[in-house]
C-alpha cells in the first residue's frame, strides 16, 4: 500500500521540480526578443521604404507623375508593392493634374495595374477652376492607359451637381466616364 502512494508522490515531486525550474528560467527580456528566422525561410517582403516619393518625367522633360506614400513594401514572390496612404498627382504633361489618394494601394508587376483600397478620392480642377471629385471604396487604375474602373458605389461631385452610381469606367485622358448602374443625379441648371 505504501508503494502505491510513494510512486505518485515521486511523480508529483518531479513534476513540481520541473515547473519550478521552468518558472525560474523565464526572464522578462526573453519575451522582448524576436523569434529567430529558421534558415531557409525568407520574409515575403524583400524591401520596404518609409516616406517614399517618386517623380517620373516624360521624354520631353515635362512631369508625368509624382507618387508619395507613408510606406511601400515589396513582395518578392509576386512583384506586388503594398502602399500605405498613396498620394498620386498624374500630370501627363499637363499643368492640371489628377490628384489620387486612398488609405491603401497595391501596385502590380511593372506598375501596369494599381488597386486603390479604402477612401479612394480622385480630383481635378479644370482650366476654368471647376473641381471634379470622384470618391469610392475601391478602384482599379491602369496608369499607362489613363483608365480607372470600379464595381463599387461611386460619387461624383462636379461644378453643376452630384451624381452617384454603382460601378464606373473612367477614361481620364478623354474626361469621359461611363456609369454602370443605379445612376442618380442632382444637378443645377445655370
């Protein structure tokens, strides 16, 4: 009978001893260290830039665009760049740029496609000083084609009124927009 009690008591004593050793071995600074990256594992981000600013010029020397962002992270495997608070001024040789902002953005390989996400705002003032402001929650832009589209609700505020719709195709170079569905407008006649 005594041996039946002794064996569990010894096991309990060993368990308590291991717990005590483990407790004393924990140091507060061990929680502050980053976990080491195992060899062979790589971060999906191969580089990042804080407070970036890029200016591109056309062959004739006129500004093409200026792009700034709070943070740019490049994902090596997909060649996609993630932007935090992108701010783009697209001049295309004009002195009246399109100003594009959003909370986040994703730039595809070679910059052919840009996905703007959350609080997308596109604005431009024409030569007569009349502003046009387009807002949506998400928009895809093809910069080289001066084209933008969305399937999300969109709101367009222009000098003569406000138009809302669901979905839009915008040909920025031509100043033409196709609204896809649920189009509503409130306009002032002058």
